[in-house]
């Protein structure tokens, strides 16, 4: 974050200086998201989610979420442009950016039917963003730090110590103490949200299957990037294991759970782009042509080269966020055509994912119309 305005300026000028930054717009967006979530929460607990104020609060929350993550993505792109550097891996690597993923999901939730649980992960993030901005920017602007006087033994030309701000220190302790627990809470909420969408899909609600496919791609990317999501899934699996291990559990339930775990593990392996047997991702992004990586891959052991996982990954090395879709299409594209038609395959996969999102938006627009 940029430093607060100079303390030598009058309060009015300090506030104007602060309000003219993109960071302040980012802060206002998170603050708006929190207030909108609280307003929608009141409608939810009073069973008035269909009211006009509830719908307005719900949409406003996701407009604010999209604005905040859009600002972060824009600032990152602008910083790269000023530095003369390019995004490693191009647009597909950009899609692997966590902020881009949350921006996309905020837009999807904005145009989807109401799913109250979808608000909560964004709201938890906003609590910490608002708290951090308040501590590092807002409080120093309103109450500039005052010198505490020369410390004993300090050199005459040294930087004077500043008096601590009680409110800023309290916010700092709050963030430090509850950050990890809150990120675990977000991971758990995102898991519950997936099951919530799965239930809607089983009830064949309009557009639910497209929505869960999109969210599954998003959640797979979150799993590969977040240790909190990995830990939450591990803890969730252990709880089910302990429940299934009870003597009163029927054998068919135990067998079913083992089958589910195997299927999830195979799906995770098939969509894992961080396998240690593949070429290092950083080398891949910085390589002038991805085609030149193929000979290195041929040097791997034959058993793994012949596996379906490497065959799928061979022609989708540029993909990260769209990898789950790519793993499915490998079944229909022979390995012999991977090198020859890899670029065409990448184009088809990208178009397929965009079409899924557009179809979902069109269905939602027809429902709301």
C-alpha cells in the first residue's frame, strides 16, 4: 500500500489526497460490500430475501466485490506495463491469478440467482482488507503519529520514535490473531458452497449444472493455490473417515466412501498442473516456445509418458485455470495428434469455457426477464 499523506498538510488536504487514490476506491468498495452484506443478512434472517431492498443489497455487494478485485488486477497490470514486463504465460497465466479468479466469480454471482452463502467468503476477506487499510492509511491520515521524544541512548540525528496509536495497535493484533482462523473459515465456506450448488444441480434448477461446472473449475484452482483450502479439505475428509470407520456403519457405505475418495483423487491428479514429474512451471512460462518443451517430456519414464495424465497435459501446458476442462477432452483427442493440433485444442478449450459462461449468463437473464 502507498504511504498515508504527509502529516504536515492540513487535515482537509490530507483527506483529499487520500480520496484521490485507487486504494481509497478499493477501501470504499470493501466497506460497501460489508454494509451490503449486513443489510442483506437482515433480510435473510427475516425471510425477506425477495424484497427489492434485499435484491439491491445482494447485487450491490457483488458489484463492490467486482470493483475491488478489478482495481487490484488493474494496478498489477499497470505496474507490469510501467516496468516493461509481460504477464508470464500470457492470458491463460493471467487466469491463474487469484484476484482474476475472484473477479470472475464476483461477476458470475452478480448475474446469477441469489445464493446467500456466496456472499460470506467475500465478506470475510473484506473485514481484513478494511481493517488493514484503516490501520495503515486511514488512522495515520486522521491522527498523524506524534514523536515520543528522544529515546535514551539514541543519537541526536537519529529518527525520533513515534507514539503508538492504541486503535491501530488493537487492529493490528486483531488481524494477526484471527487471520489464519478466518482464512480457514473462508475455505470451509467455499467447500460448503460447492455442496450447496451440487444440491441445486441434483434438483435440476435452471442453470445450476453450468454454474457448478464453473465453480468447480474455480475451486480446483483455489485448491492448488491455497494451503488453507487444502487443510480444510483434509480435515473434512478425516471427519468423514472417522464417521465411516464406526462399527455401526454399513459396509456398503464404507465401500461407497472409498470409491468417492478414489474418484476425487483421480480427478485431482488428472487436473494437477504442479506435478513434480512435469517441467518446472517457471521454466515453462519463460521458455520462448512451449513446443520446445516436448522433447524434455519425452525423456520421462515410459510408464508415466503412457499415462492419461501426461497425455492430457502434453498439449495443455499453457492452461491452469481451464485445466479441468482440458483433462476431460483428452479422452476424445488421441495422443498422436497432441503436438500437431495442440494450439487448435487450446483454442477449442478456451472457447468451450467461454461458451459455458455465456450460456449461464443467458439463462439467468431469461429467468430474470
